[in-house]
């Protein structure tokens, strides 16, 4: 529950905002709200979704041409570590739908102008996270590589079906999972907050982390739902990303709005 408070009691400039409690129903409600926003901004949302599809195919092609099939799982997953900054336009569309402002491709692109310095800084943080993720993936491959033949067919069969590389898979999933949880904790609502408010990246990251600490079950469920959508996208050879990724982007805005009180609200 929230209550309205007087201006004298509201959040002071430079003060990290509080976090509201949510329920396990909240992530499902965010998805429903994200789907609603998708339907109300179909051109912008589909354009973003098709961009995710195109970039996914491009990354796969580059990996294939470089004969680096072992990087497909970590790079595909790691690509979504930077997805929050790529969805800035979707957050802006959801914000504008709330306020009744105009929504189109042009204003979606201009969303970066709302807080450019800190959005750039957050983008660099997420990019460094991706590079660290890939460094860990290469290290795990180097340590646990057991003579996997680096051809497309034999690599996938030997890695996932032979049962001879369980150590490699376990190390990859554990190390990747730790990095993913840490990055998710600092980015789950930080980028929407930077779009919505003139705050710095440190305050946004701290607020996001506080949200994770205060609502761990609910946000782990939200993370699991994102992983599920990504997995479905992979199983459809990225085609489902055209719908799922914009929905996640819009839903992330509603997650931020549910978790962070507006000024004058506690």
C-alpha cells in the first residue's frame, strides 16, 4: 500500500528513492501491461522486435563464419545483458502512453536525449558486463575443453548429448548464472529510471539493487520469465523475439513504475 505525503516529507534531491513491496502476481501483470503497450504502439514495438531478430542473426552469422560455435550459447545469452539499454525507446513509448503524449518512431529514437550522459554511462556498464561475461565463457572453455570437435554438428552433439562434458556445462551455467544475477540486479529497473528521472547512474543502479534485495522472490520470478521468453525465441530461431523482446521492454517500464514510488509517495 502507498499513501500520499506532503511535499515536506517527500524525497529530497539526491536521495535514493524507497522501494515498494510487490507480489508474485506483479510480474504477470507487467507482461499483460507490456502486451497492451505493444498493441497500442505496434509500429514502434515491431520495429524494435525485428531489430533484435536481425542482430541475433547477424551475431550468429559472425560466430559461424569464425568457426566459434562454442560462443553461441554465452554470446546469445550475454547479448541480453545489454538489452535494457537497447530498449530505451520502448520505455519512452510506455511513459508517453501513461501521460497521453504522442508516440512514434521519432520520439522513440529521441528518448536517449532525456538523460544522455547517464544513459551512456549505463550503456558502458552493461557493455563491460558483456565483455566480462565473454571473458568468463572463454576461460571456462579453455579450462574444461575436452577435445570437442569444432564443427557445427559434432560440437553440439558432443557438448549437449554425449554426457562427456558435464563439467564444462556445469561450470558455464554456474559462472554465467552468477554474472547474470549480478547484472540483472543492477539493471532490472535502472535504465527505465534514467529515462524517467534526471538522476545519475549510481542512484539508478543502487535503486535497482535495493529493489532486488527487498523483493527477491518476485524479481527472480521476473528474471525467470525473461529467460523463458528468450529460450522460446532461441527455439524459434529468433523469430519470436519480434514479439517477446518488445513486450519485455514495455513490461520493464511497468516493473519500474510498480517498484519505485513517484515523488510524494511512499
